[in-house]
């Protein structure tokens, strides 16, 4: 029967099958293109940004957000929330013993804040560079703090400072389902294939 012969799979002995599998396991990693290899290295990073009460109260949210969008960073999470002493003691654990901590607590709880998860190649560094030095008076003009702040405390934004911090901070402020993985249709005009 002609049809039957066409659809029947060829018989492969377990020995031959094992050989084919071994060849494939060696060949596959070699044959993956560079772009796909880089994908497995996960070069896209996520970082946490907070628009502090100093940004919300002064009506700077739109202008600061526009800077991140203009840069090509991808928004994967965004929401408004009221921070509490409990979450701030975690978030600013490195500062709880400093004399200015009560003032920082009052400042960060003065109004609701907006928390964001931004994605991009080297996003943690890129966002920190855009944010500028902690003290707005020392921050370079052209940075967010340099352009919108004259204060060491009322410095309008927070941004994660390392990959380890970013991971912990995103989990601190967002539930997993609030982070939405997506890729803009125009990604090819933001990055070359090997960069994403
Ligand atoms: N801060 C302050 N006084 C200081 C140092 C820091 O009020 O002398 C506040 C300021 O709002 C800063 C935050 O504490 O953004 C966290 O401090 P950090 O040293 O982590 O600076 P950042 O990472 O925000 O640049
Ligand atoms: Mg910090």
C-alpha cells in the first residue's frame, strides 16, 4: 500500500537512536546563532524606580516618566501606593540608624508614591546615571535630580543601585503578576538584535 508506506516511520534501533541524540547534543549548541546565544545570557535587566512624594507633590511625574520613555526603557510595572514605615525600614535598612532616618520616613510617607519596574539593556546602570548623585545640589545638570532637585532628601526619585538590590526591590514593591513581560513592536529600532 503506497500511502501506508509514506506515513510509516522508519525503524530505528535503540543503538542508532542514541547515536543520533549524541550528535545532536554536540551540534545544537554549536549551531545556535550568536544572537540566540546572547538571549540565554539574559542581558535585559529590570530595575525599580520610585517617584517620591517630592515628585508627586510637585507635579513632576509626567516629565520624569517621559525621560525614561524617551530613553527607550520599557515599562513592565507601574502603580501608585502609600508607603508605610514597615516597608521603608526594609527598603532603607542601610539608613535606619542614621540621624536623618525619622525625617526620611516622614518625607517618603508624605503622599502616595509611584513605583515602576523598567526594563532595558544594562537598565540598572542606565537609570542610575539618568538619576544623578543623591544630593540634588551635587547632581549633574541633565540628570533628573540635577534638573529637578536642590535637596539631599527631597530628590524626587529612587533607583535600584545593583542587580541584587533591583531583584529584591522589585519583589518588595510588586506582586509577581503585576510585572508584565512584553516587548514593544519597535524593539528593533531601540536595540540591535545582539543587544536584547
Ligand atoms: N538621604 C537623606 N540624607 C542623607 C542621605 C540620604 O535624606 O544624608 C535620603 C535621600 O532621599 C536618599 C535616600 O535617603 O535618596 C537613600 O539614600 P542612599 O544613600 O541610598 O542614596 P540614593 O541611592 O537614593 O542615591
Ligand atoms: Mg540607595
